[in-house]
C-alpha cells in the first residue's frame, strides 16, 4: 500500500488496557492484564496454550462471558462497557482464530459485511474501502465472485482480515492469523501487517511461534497463567528467557 502513517486521520491515542480480568461462567481465565498498543506498530502477545491470550483479546474487544473487570481506553475515552459492535465503531476490531467467515457467501459479500458497524451512519465509503482491501490483498479482487469456502486457507485468512479492515479500524487484534499456513504465506501475511502499521493501524498479534513473533514485531508481551509475566522490545536476546517461561522452567530471567 502506498499510504503514509497519517492517512487514516488524526491519531486517536493509545489503546490502554489496565487490570483486565475475564473468564467463562465462574472460571477466571484472565487475572490481571495491562498492556498498551499505539497506532503504527506491530506488537506480539505470546505465551503457552491456556495462558489466557485468546480470552484477553476477546475481552478487550467487548466479548466477556464471566467474571470481568479492568479498564479499556482509547486515548482518553473509556470504552470498557461497550459491546463488540460499539467497540468496532470506536476503531477496535478483533480477527478471531479459525477464519470465521461466511463460507457459503462470496468473497465480495463477506467483505461488504465487514463495513456493517458503520454502514447505517454513512461513515464508510464501501467502494473506497474495497479498493484499500484489494490493494493489500489482490487475490480478493480476483476471487470476488467466488464462494469464500472454496478458497485456500491462506486466502480465507485474507478474507477474514479484509472483512475486519472494511470497518476502518485503528487497532486490529489478531488471534493466531498464521495458524495452519505454509511458511511462505506466513511471511507474506506479516509483510501485509507491516504495511497496515505504516498506514497508521496498531496491530496486536497472538502467535505461538515466539521466534517469528519477535522477528516481526516492535514489542512483545508474555502471558503466563492469566497475567503479563514480562514485556519489552522484540529482540532475539529475549527468546531464551521467554521460552523458559513457556516451558515451565522456573527461575529464568528474561
């Protein structure tokens, strides 16, 4: 894409999560998560399976199913009590794991549905947003009339991300976007993330591959047992300590 960091308009401020708690039923999964995400950067959220990464992303975006608490702010605006639809209107969008698209619908229909949170107010020029998505993912223009379920796994992930981008988010939270993809496709996906960051979007990416996450992000947060165990700049030197925590080797420093 050929956009500058300021293309999306005025900087909305930092996405700040403080003391987040969330769970399912009576089961607490996320105990205390605090993090920040700025526009124009890619940040990695890593940790072992079951650490609470997916639940954290869902809760930040307004999906809470059990005991919950904490504060979510965009700039100086408290958005904690907004539901997922209202969060999308505020510029915060989740791309969940598993490519949750409408497989019986065409690619074009899937993308247009992504603009729904803003459609009623006329705040989105659908044609313009489609052009932006097609510029980022040219395959989606070529397969516009094809059913999404007939596409490859990588192309379906493009549809899922493209659908989220149709609501013109300033912050994009992605849960395992590279799951099941060939290494070459993963590299291409992260290249697109870099382009989105340069266009003025902040991306928080959950990735099971710690090494890849550190290579392709500016900063990282490490989750362990529902809390943030460590954070810092994404440097390869941090890899050993992060892996030690994930493997349960107590006493290692990051």
